[in-house]
């Protein structure tokens, strides 16, 4: 695989667990020798939030658009906020070119939440959005309930089973993305 997997940390909240989990997943890709690129929604350019961006994207958006288009696959880590995924993640999706941004693009999902469901609702709703955009949705999802108790102060996973599930997802998604891009 020459094109990277684009990891998307699906929150712009400072100190977000989604970013901490994304960094764990990034380390698994690196350890397996898979090209990976991490994008944090905190880095969205301020001008993309102008109402005029629906019609004309600012020049600062083009590099982000290109990262999505050139990625071998997308690996989305989303928190669950109020029973769904964050509005900023939907806005990110809305600002990307239609239909080519996700057309036949492999996509994997990790959900995380402080509650018992581990982002299940957020991931299921995102699957509908990406399915509508003709993405190839990877069926092996990872849900992380009680996420605050599974990360230490340095952002490392303290649950060996969870870390194994994330590593397994990375391995399987790499094969899936490689197969789907042929």
C-alpha cells in the first residue's frame, strides 16, 4: 500500500479522547509498516466555517480535500455526543466534494464514549452517512465504553483486550482497503 490510511479524529474538543485513541491506532499502523496520516478536526481552518464555504471552499481547504481523495482508506474515530456523532464531524463530511470524496472509499469506524454503549449509536449513524456517499464500510467496528477508564494520563490504553481489538482492526482494515482499491 503506497497511499496512506487517513485517520480522522472526529472531534474538535480540546483533549478529546478520540484523538488519544487515534494516536493509539496510528501507532498500530506504524508498527505494521502501513502508511498512515492523522487528521484532527481541531485543525480545520477557521474560514471553512464561513457560510460562503458551501458554495466556494477557501484555499486552505484544498490540502485537506486532497488528503481525503488520495487516502487508501479512512479510519474514523468518533465520540458519542448526545446520542450521535459530533456536529463538527458531519460538517467535515459536508464540506468534502460530492460524490468523489467517499465514492468506493474503504472506511473503518471506532466509537468511544464515557457511557456503556461505547459510541455504538454514533458509529451506526455515521455508517448511514458514509453508505449514502457510496463508501465501502468495513464491517468490523470497535466500540469503547467507559473510555475514560481505559486510557492513562499519557493517553496509553490500559486495557490489553481493547488494545488487541484495535490492533486486529488495523490489520484487517489494511487488507480490506488494499483489496477494495484494486
